């Protein structure tokens, strides 16, 4: 089969069966692919997390050997970051951005297909390493040399897999930026764009800036191991710490790549269910840009214990604390949007409100970690684990879930089951706190992270945490069940779905037709 | 204005991206097998590369046919331009990572090994006697000749010639671009051909320099941090020039076939932007790797 290049417009997909999904250039198809892939990876990464938590239920070695435990911590992170969260956000972007800016499709539809279809083979390579001699990488997702260079046969597979994931992200980000800058309907000025579009524009810019640097860093790892270069070898004049600098120059923008789109989703959901326009739109745009700018000058706060000149630590401490200012602006704007609103608590709103509260907890523990003298105590303890899981699970993942509940009726044409949604919310929110809150105490009591065994005094909090992990994990099965039910049927969704929501996506029928906005809407 | 919604071309399905993904997978698999010492590695790698080449012909051929068929409006053209610009930005950031390594090594890592600032104890306990200098292959004198020594390539010889070559080629491609805009096909033809020749000579000189470094100067990829940064930076640049020359050759063939018009020539412009990008990277290389 060759490209269909004729101009007349089809109403539906150009092909059927598997071939449709392999060759599709439709942003809704590709969005669906991304979201389904992300859900599968979320369950895979979640299973790894449950293996970790099971091992940690009691002190002593119970279930897995320490080397496999280390593989699990490493792979859990890589799968969740590159397989679950990033594809989820790109999937939402694919579905929503053309609908929200009134574009007929993404700007570069073939490349859009390519950026998705790089992911499954890349994860085949990455997950395949679990079955190789020497096992999967076990040196942590940050791939620090010299430890990571001791990986077995898996090493080049991991590096090439990450190269592919980076290429996918860059292509996806280019597509999103060009769609936003070039495909907006007449009248959709930059300062009229919905915030989800704004946050994605800035995220895409971060992706294009950061991912190539990661590609460079892992290329240096590869040549250090196989071609005798000395980038990270002190005897040759290099420095293992240099890897950490290059890695975190990518890694810190990456952290914001994982949260900014969630900020955007929350900024869509809260106004709808508060029945008020978003408070402080302009300040939201400026705050997001400020966070993106600052994200490039804070990286070494991940490395306060490696031995840096004091002036360097001071610089990175101060820039890191600056980030609290624009982030605070956002939190207060969301609160002000809800203030005196006519609020109703449907499932997306519940997740959004939980996001605001629980993300803030993660933000505060981040501020504690930003303090150099304090961080030397907290570094590499469970306090760090608690911190970044608070911003990533009830932060980023709750953001994704809120977005899915919010837009699902538009995608499927059916309302989801509100009772199931509420159960999913309450169980997730209760268990996520049981899971991660005790880890703060463990960390403050100096329990190290990435360790399969621990001293007996940490037992109780670890047991509580593991109970929370299984509760949270099993609650997600409700989410899967809700999704399946909603795709298969349910109460018919109206065009507007919610009570007078703002945005172009609520002007097209539910489910959104295969092709939308072939003629530009008036804004 | 022609830029209204209805004329944005949205293709309906394409087999090429999946061919590209499968080829990438085969390439990565082959590369990894090869690095792990498997005999099949190289073959698999080449198979993937062949797939990727096939994909390029198919995908870009489709795009060119659609372009000639007049399916692309100025609006689509703008998407291509913006996409190319952001792609080049991503390439800039890739080089930025390697330049970052060079600066970090020169300004921080090597002086610390030599006992500067926070490196005082490191130097006296681990690398006593090592003095910070550049170029260096580190306190362990990694690589180099039997005594660990090596020489570097001075900036005033071949690198200066190469700088002149690439800067001239930037001028010739600009001349060709202006000729294209003024519909002067003869000058377009000559300018593009000259750019290709200059690029090819640059690559020849670079290869000559590499052989010289390996055989006579004991300067290799394995020669400590100097060899690492030198060959990775100039090597990746050389790879980009090679890609640029291939793109220019394709462009030249398209020119001979009468493609590109004074108003619509995204393909030419993209290659010309790319060429200016490799030129700018070279100027940075010349200054920071060779001169300073």
C-alpha cells in the first residue's frame, strides 16, 4: 500500500485493522496509541514498584536478590518516566492541542506517527535487557559512571534505547511547537490559548533543549566503555562528576517536562468546575515561562554532596529557591480561581484539588532539599524518594488522570461511570498518602534509598508504605475497568459535556469526529 | 491570502514511519550486538541502515511528489520551515553537550586534578606530581606513545585551511540561494556544485588530518581527555558535514531536474540552513578546540 495522496476528505480512517494503527497520520488515532501505550507501561512500571515494596515489607532479604532489586529500581524509573508519563502527556497533547487551537490536525502528521512508533521498539530493547546475561541496568536511572559502566550485555541496549526515546521526544516536541505556532485558528492569538496549550509549548521547548544533551551524555558513556575515551575517567583527565553535571543539565528540565503539562491540565479543569474563568491567566503564562527558564540553571542541586566549590552550591541553592516563587504564583492562582466559585466535585475536579494540595507537599519538601546544609543530611535517603514521588504521583500522574476523566467523554462520546470514578479517586488519594507519607519519616531517620534491606527500626513505616503501595496499585485496576466501560458504552455525552466549559474542544460533537476543524473555526 | 484552513494538506496514512521505526530498531539491535562482540552485529546493523536508506527514498520521494503535485500551500511550507529550524536547534544542543564537556574538563576537572581549589587533597593524595596543563591526557597519561606523550594539531595549518574552505562554502551556498530567488539557474547550479566540492575537500582534509594524528602524533580517541574531546567534537562535526554533503548532492540532482522555484524551495533552504549550522559549529570548534 502506498501513501494516499488524493485530496478528497475521508470521514473515517484510511485503512482498517492493524494497518490503520501502524500507518495512521490522524492526531486522534496517534493520541489514542500514545495513551494506551502509556497505560500499559504504567502497569508494567507499577508491577516493578510492587516488587520493590514487597521486598521492603520486612527487613532482611525476602523475595528477590539484591542485584535484581537494583534492576527493579532502575527499570521502574526508566519505564515510568519515558514509558508512562511522557507518552501520556504527548498523547493528551495529540488529542487535545489540535482541538483546542482549532487546527485540522498536527502540523507534521507523518512525523507524528513516527514519533509514536519509535516507542514500542525502544521499549522492546529496554525491557529485553531483563532477560540478558548480567540482567538489566542496575546502577539507577541516572546512569552514573563508573557504576553503570559495569552493566553486562544490557549496556549498549539501554544506551540505544534511550537514544531512540530521545529521538521520539524531540520529533514529538517539534511537531507540538509547530502545531501551536503555525496551526492556530484565525483569532486564536497567543494570549488567548488555553493554558494546556501554553504549558505544552514551553514543555516542548524544554524537550528540544534537554533531550539532545542526554543523547550526548549517554554517547560519552558508550565511548568510555567501548572506545577507550576518558570523559569520566580521572586518570585520563576526565571526571565522573562531569557526567552528573551533563546528566542533570538534561535531568532538571526533564523534571519540569514531567510536571508542566499537568499544570496545564489542572488550569483547564479547575475553572470548568469552579464555573469561573482562570484567575491570573497572564501571570500563569509568565510563571510557566519563568519555571522553564530557571529549570536550566538549577541542575547541580541534585549533586550537593559530590564536592563542589561553596560558591557553586550557593548559586544552585538560591536559583532553586527562586523556583518556589513562580510555582507559588500558580498555586495561589488555582486557589483564587476556586475562591467563591460555584464548585462541583466531579472526578476530574477531585483529582485536580488533590493535585493542588499534594503537589504542594512535594513542593515544600523540595524547598527543604534545596537547602545545602539540610540536603547533606537528606541526600540519598527516603526523604528524597518521598519528595519526588509526591510531585510525580499525586502530582504528575494525578494531573494525567484528571485530564483523562475531563476529556474522556469527548473522546469516547460516553460519560464515564461517576461512582467508579469517585471510588478510584478516594482509594488512590488515601493509599498514595499511606504509601509515600511515611517515607518522609524514614528519610529523616536516615534510611538510605535503593537498598533492599534495612535496620529493624525502620520496619513499621516500611510495612505501612507497602500496604499503601498495594492499595494504590490495585485501585488503578478500577481506573482500567472504568476506561474499558466508558469506551464500550455508557450514558451519551453532550457536545459541551460539562456545565458551560470554555474552549474550542467543547464546540465539536462527542465523540469528536475523525476529522475536525477542516474549516477554521472563528475565535 | 492563500493561507486559509482548507488548503492545509493532511496526508491520509503513510507506511514510511513504521518502516523507519523498524529500521531504527534493527540498527540499534545490530549496534548493540556488535558492541557485545557478536558476529552477526555488523550485518544486522547494515541491514538496519539499508532499511533507513530505503525509507529516506520512499518518504522524501513521497514528499517531493506531493510538492510537485502542488498539494503544499505556503502554510504547509511554513510548518516545514519551523520544523527544520527547531530540528537544527536540537542539533545545536547536542553539540552544546560536548562543548560543555570540553569546557568542564579544561576549566574545572583538569585544574582540580592539578590541585586547584577543591582539588588540593585529590592532587596530593591521588595524583601527586600532576600539574594542570592543556592539552593533557590526564595524570595517568592514558593513551599516547610508550611514554604517554602525544602531540596536537596546530591551528595554523590544515585546520585554518578547513576554516577557509567551510566559510567559502557558506558564501557559495548563499550565492546559489540568491541565484535561485532571482531565477538564475546557471548560477544556482554552479554555486551548489561549488559548495559540494568545498564540503568534499573539507572532509578529505579532515580524514588526512585524522590519519596524521593517529600515525604520527600519537593522538587518538583513547588519548585521555584531550583525545576524547578532540575526536568526538570534530568527529560528530565531520559526520554532520558528511550528511550535509549527501543532502547537497540530492539537492543538486533536484536542481538538475528543474525542481525549486524562486518562491517555493523549502528543500533547498533547509539544506542551506543545515550547511550554515555545520559552518558555525566548525568556527566554534576552530576557536575552542584548535586555537585556544
